[in-house]
C-alpha cells in the first residue's frame, strides 16, 4: 500500500488509515461484532499495509489497544491520540494533562507519538484555539508528546487554523473534514499547511454531512442497504471507493481515516487504494448530496441498513 509522509512528523503513513469511531463491540445482541472479530479486522488491515490509526474517546482507544494485543500486532503502527472536542471544553486547561495521561496509560506509551485536540462544537474563538496549541506545545517541550495538532469538523474554523499556522507555526499535523460536498479546506487551509509542512489527515470521506450541526448524520452517503451491495466490484469502482480516491487525489493529505467496521468495508477500501485509476469519475455524486435529508432514503436506511446504529440514526432523522 502506498505510503506518504505526514508532514514534519516524518512518519511514513499508509494512505488508508482507520478512523477512531466504531460500531458497538462486545457479546451483546446489539453489538456489531465481538472483540476477537474486531481484532481479526485490524489484523487484516495491518496485513494489507495499513499503519495509521485515529482514536477518539477513551473507550475507543481502549478498543484499539485491545485489538492490537489480541491480534499480536508487532509491526510498527502510528496511533493518533485525541482529546475529543477539547478546545470547546471550558475546563480544558485543567483537564488536558489528565486526558493525555489517561490515553498514554491505555496505549502503554511513555509519550504520545501523535496527539491532537479537537476544536469541538462550540465554535471557540481564535484566541482559544491558539491557547490550546500553545498548551500542547508546552507538553511537547516536556517530551510528553512528540507531534501536536488539531482536529476540526467546523468549516468556519479553518481560516483560524490557517492563521495560527502562519503566525505561530506550532502545529505538526491536523485532522480535517474534507470531502466532495465540503471542499472548503482546499481553499486556504490545505495550501497553508502544505507550505509549512504540516501533515494532513483527511476525515469524513463518506459521512459528508457529519459536523457540529449534524452529528445525527454520522451515516455514510453510500451506506449499502442490500447484501449484494457489500460485495467487491471486479469492474469499475463503486461510489464509496471513488469518494475515497477523490479525496486522496485532490487534497494534499497523507492519509484518510474512514471508520471501518466490517471485513467487506476493509476489502473494498483496500481495493480502492490499490487501484491504478488515474482520474476519479464523480458524475453521479450529485445524487448523494441530499440523501440523508430525503424521507424515502432515510426510511430505506432505517429498515434495511446492515448495522443497528445506522438503522437507529436513520429512524431518528425521520422524526
């Protein structure tokens, strides 16, 4: 699998990474899979060349640590730890060190190779984002973190992050919402990051609408509802595969981090990044723009989506 350098971190990361959010894992009737099956999925991805993993909430960091242990993964992997929505937390100054230490303990690290704070939902001002970057830099100076950065879903904060990079140059890498529907990051933020050698991780490749005002729409625009739609395509790539490739081809990103919860998802994404397709066809993407606002589409997802979390989210959006 192709590797790209994650900016000034110097890490060579796979162009396909694994997102932090997962469907429920356990032995309950509503769990998507059990812990051994999740470990098998992570083993499969690592065997295919994936070496970059995003983590979000502590329970999802715990799940990744458990999968790495169960699968006896000894290959070097890069795990990004995150204080989720931290900059929107009014108490982040008191909590930051503890959030970091908790995640270090979970992963068994002496220091975090990669650690980011999320901008969050509350649209914090420029001064708070800058202050958070400065606080992360102080922890980096203590050798608790090797590389620091920010995560951001909020489109209106992109200019603030670009200005911070230009003025202070504190950020080593960042995880940013970018997809065919919302290309704003490519207007200023990505060019500034590229100029300063800031690594770019691209998120929301499939969940186009998932942002602070639409957390309920944590649903792929291409979510399959029939079993045959989950099979590999021997011919042309399907829309989800092309969405992934489009992001890799149009943004100066090192990796993408879709949530991967099933073996068929892993196989389709591996197939996509290993294809030699030089230019992605997006002529049919218009039909997906408002899929999650269409009552008939939501009803179909609520009834026939493969996973319970997606059926529940679609049903909630219908009300």
